C-alpha cells in the first residue's frame, strides 16, 4: 500500500510539472505501461491473502485511474497552451502596409491576338470559335479537300481515329458558321485559335501554333475588298509605311489564291538579310472563297461571293517584336516574357 501511494504521488507530481506533450507521453508510458511500477506492484497480489488482495486491487485501480485522469487533463492544458502560442506566433497585424507582389503580364501571342481582334471588331467583324478536336468532314472535306486529295499532304495531321483529328487550321470554324447561316449572308467573322500539325520544331516551325482566319461572304464581294482589308491590317499592325503585295498561289478552298507579302520594316523595302534581299516578307495567305466551298456549305455561288485569309499569330509577333526563334514563345522564360509587359 505504501508503494502504491508513493507511485501515485510521484506520478501526479511529475505530470503536473510536464513541460510539453512529448514529456507527458513519456510519463504515461513510464507509469501506466506494461513495465511501469504499477504493474510491478500488481504482481505482488498473487502472494497476498484474499482479503488483502481485494483491498489492494481497489487501491491500485484507483491510483491508476487518478494518474490517467491527471495525464488527460494535463494533455488538454498543454494542447491549449500550444495552440495559443501558435496563434500568437502567426498573428497578423492588419494595420501593416501590404507587400507589393510581382504581377504577370500578357503573353506576346495573346497581345497580338487581342490587338487583331480589336482591329477587326472595329471593322464590323465578329469573333467565332470552334472545337480544336475536329472531324475530317469539317477540317478537310468542306474546305474542298476530299479524301485522297494531294493537298492534304501539305498538312501533316494528328489523327485520333480515321475521322477525328486535331484541327490543322481554323478553317473548320468557318464551315460551321457557313452551315449555320443556311445560305443567308452577310457573314463577317474572324476565327482565332490554336491549330496542330505534325511538324518538326525548329526556329520557325512548331507542332502547335496560333492562327486567326477571316471570312467575309456577301453579295458583290470582290478581290479589291480583300486587298483593301489586308492593306489596312498591315498598316495598323506594322506601321503606316508598310506596303503589301499579292502573289498568285494555290489553296484548295480559295480561287483565286494569293500569298501576301509586306514590305520589310528593317530595310524599308531596299533589301537586307532579313528579307533575303527582296525587300518583302511573306506574312499570310488569302483568296476568294472557292465557289464549290460556298455550294457545299449551302450558299448559291451565283448570288454570294466571299474572301478569306489566314494569319499566323506567331509570324505576326515575330515580325512585330523582332523575335527570331518561335520556341521563345513556349519556353516560359520570364526574362523573355517580361519584355512585353504593358505598363499602366
């Protein structure tokens, strides 16, 4: 009995002096564990008389319960004290001035895209969007590229299955809009978005790139309207001194088709290394909408005409900002991107 009282008193004293939860847990193991003094004292019960064993068992159980209760109470006190100390450490003085955090900026491709959208919206166009995962029907067939057409080889395509692919241009958006119009004009849209081709990445090519195609369909639309639109675009984008020229070309969905060049801004059209001595730099492709495309999309080519153009946004950004490697757009290098942060 004397041993039990001493164990109880010693345990309660040490529990009351515990400085933290780790020390408290060590005391729990020391006094209530299988190798603790209470268990050792309990082993003496086998040598006691029945009357002594009963009273000894009651006293030992009571001591065990008191020690366990003291541990639990101290645990709650220590946890509360620890929580209060943590709250105090993490206290925020809301009256302190805020720290200025670094802010990001628009990506140069996004800037070019928004500038082009603003330009054409001001000319009465609307912005149309469509899926990046397209069907062969919209991406090729409605663009006058039936299965087996040799011009399909010009666009190395990411096929998902026989009839599903990653769009190789934003032209299928035009097909969707034309079909939804049910043969009634006018239509005046631009279609900015991502496109995909199985191209080898190098300084001027990427397997993913951004386009902005334009489409106008109405009565009495002429090649002169197309030239005036592209000339206005070139001067607003690259400067009033820029000129354009049209060269004959071939695209299945336009007839006639043209490649559009702008005068070199580096040499003013005199000829330099940048323009390979020609004074001109290729910028986009365009043409009058092929009558067969209009017919497949529900328009009467005898009543309606149209023009279309396709602008490579990376191409525009490289020329506008003097960038010589297309991979810079996708390397996430903050030193490169911070150069395009717009102030104000």
